[in-house]
């Protein structure tokens, strides 16, 4: 597992990273829309599972000692074909388990141009029951905005929001 730390800065929060490409396939059902579940490296007792089906990727988070929570990422992107980025960014205070997760999420939003992807950044809270709290649209400072959101208290978004 590869973990690196981004400078904490004045907010006293850090980013650590794990791979979403160095995952081990745990279940494959090629006859069911190409369904595949893979365990990816987690952090501080959190588990990550990447789920691929019918040209869409999703992520489930398993908090330490709790049940896995499906983030239902395709529901936040109109159901278009999608793909996760290459890494997960875990946010939290130094020396404590993370309380937020940030992932890049690329979506084919136009049926007439499936080769054109829109690159969002999804932010999930790891507090209590993990859930998506923001979908950051492409633009300048996209990553910085995602970290700002991850470092604040936000309610869960409803799927489709």
C-alpha cells in the first residue's frame, strides 16, 4: 500500500493516498453485465471495494467494525458510463483515522458522445454511516474545493443530486 502525506497547513488536516488500481478481484460474474468486485487498499481499518458493472464503476466503504456502505456513485452522475480515478485521497487530522474520502469520478454524460468524459471529484464523509456529501464539477481549483468540503461538516446528498 502506497501512502503519502500532503502538508497539513493551517487547517491541521492531512491527505493520505491509496491506490484504486492495485485491487484484488474477489468476485467476477462476466455473464451479469460484466460484474466484478475488487478489494482495494484501505487505510486505518477502512476497507474499499471497487464495483464494476455494465460500464459503470462504484465504490463501497467498510468502516472498521461496521458493515460495508455502497456509495451508489452512478446515481450522482445520471447513470452514464463511468470510471473511478487511480487513487483515493483520505482526509483527517494527523495521527487519527480519516473522516473523509475524495475520489475522481469520470462520467460519459452524453449518449451521442460516449468517448467524452466529464471529470468530477466526489467527496464522501466517513463519519457514522459513510455517504456522498459533494460532487465537485470540473473547474479551476477543483481539488482544493474538494478538500475544503471534506474538511467541513456537510450533510449527505440524496442520490441524483
